[in-house]
């Protein structure tokens, strides 16, 4: 009886964690595809839980903005991609795994900075 109660409490305690586990699965990104985005940085959001880079590019004759999800700030900083490494207006090339549903977003692979340096988080 005591074992059953302990197991039940353990499982009930896990339920709130399920959305976080699903969120970090990366299932929304198509890791079998890679897009290359050459454009200008609109915003670099360096905040937990994930960093974000918005880059304005020319795509199919139109100007569009892609939102690329990066790693946690600590992970980005460890790869020498701290909060001051990317600035609004920088011309960059970003490689990313695109969203499966076709929206203009992706998961960060690496970035080529204006000085030619290519940075890929660890």
C-alpha cells in the first residue's frame, strides 16, 4: 500500500513537468533540412530560456523576417556568442533547421558574423 501511494505521488509530481519536456524536444524543427539565411539582424534577444535572433532577408522577391531560436544564454556565451557579439544592423549568414509547419522560423545551427567568423554553439 505504501509503495503504491509513493508511486502515485511521484507520478502526480511529474505531470507538471511534461510540457517542459515536450517543449525541449525540438519536434517542431525539421532536422533533416537546413536553410541558409543571409540578411540583416533585426533583433538579438539574449535571455533565458532561449536566445532568439530575428533576421530580415529577401525571400521569393519579398522582404521577410525569420525568427531563429538559439540555445540558452550560457550555452551561447560558452561558444563566444555573448550578448554583445551580434548587433542590430549586422549583416550575417545564419544556418538553421526550419520549422516543420512552414512558418518563418528555425533552430539555430551556426552564424557567420560580419568579420567572417563562423560560430557554432557547443
